C-alpha cells in the first residue's frame, strides 16, 4: 500500500469510504492536516499510512453490516403498527 497524502485521506473520509461519516463534503474551517502542518509538524508518511490502514471499514469489506431492504420494510411495518395501536388506544379513552 502506497503512502496516502493528507488530501487522499480527507477525500476517502468525505466520500464515506472509511465508514466514519456519510458521503458528504466536510466544510471544515481547518481541513484535515492543516493544523499539524501550520504547527510545523505535518503527519509523516508512516502516520498517514497507519491512518489509511486503521479505517473502521471499507465498502464491500468486513466491519460494517449491510442492511437489507427486507430489514428496512420490517422496521417500517413495526413502527406503523405501534403508531396504529397507540392511536386506537388513545381514541378509545
């Protein structure tokens, strides 16, 4: 694995490839790596490589469970049933 740049790490995070957040650009005032570089100690190639390897998951890989469409429909049915039962009981009073 090649040593990634800070920009490549930030791009992976912003596109949701690491599982740290959803795929959405981060409008950070000080983007990833800026503080360290301004302080005179930018991340070393080894630190950037370690960060890349320590990502919590990768799409298609292990780590983050996939949610199937059936699970979503089941959850929706349960929520609708709870709301319907609650409405019936509240209307009965």
